[in-house]
C-alpha cells in the first residue's frame, strides 16, 4: 500500500488537459474554459493546498485552486490589507524609524476564508 503525501497526487486535474487550466483571453471560449476548469476544481480534494501553493509562489497565470488570476489578486490584496498599519517602535523615549528588513512578516492568509 502506497501512502500519498503530495497534494498534487490527489488533484482532480491530474488526468485533465493542462491547457484547460490556462485559457487564452477573458471572453467567449476562454470563459467556458475557465468554467470547466473551476468545475474540476470544485470536486478536488487538494483545492485548498493548490490555492495555497499558487498564492505562496506568486503564480499569476491560470486557474489554481478554483481561482482565476484576478481572484488570486483580490485574495492577495485582502490579505495585505488585513495587516493594517504598524505602530512606530520607541527606544528610550525616542522614535525609531521602522526598517523594512526588520519588519514583522505578513500575517498568513487562510484559503478557507475565501470560498463561499
């Protein structure tokens, strides 16, 4: 018995035509192609992991985890707006400017929050 540990091995799109998930354009036949790709994603066991991988790796093209390029941009913007402004640190009563390389990392997003 083989234990599957890689989410890609569980993907519903494993046997689908990869071109289906990379439509050319945003109208007409491309919209039907996107709908078909999302239909496959809806039944996929690995949908959350797939979307997380695409977001973590900045994937801009194609349908991943049931989302389009535009939908992933919205998720990224939402995640960065959740961080909000950070207070200025103080050192010995003096203001110390924030140095970006010392800034705390962005709060992790949760893919589960973005599905109806």
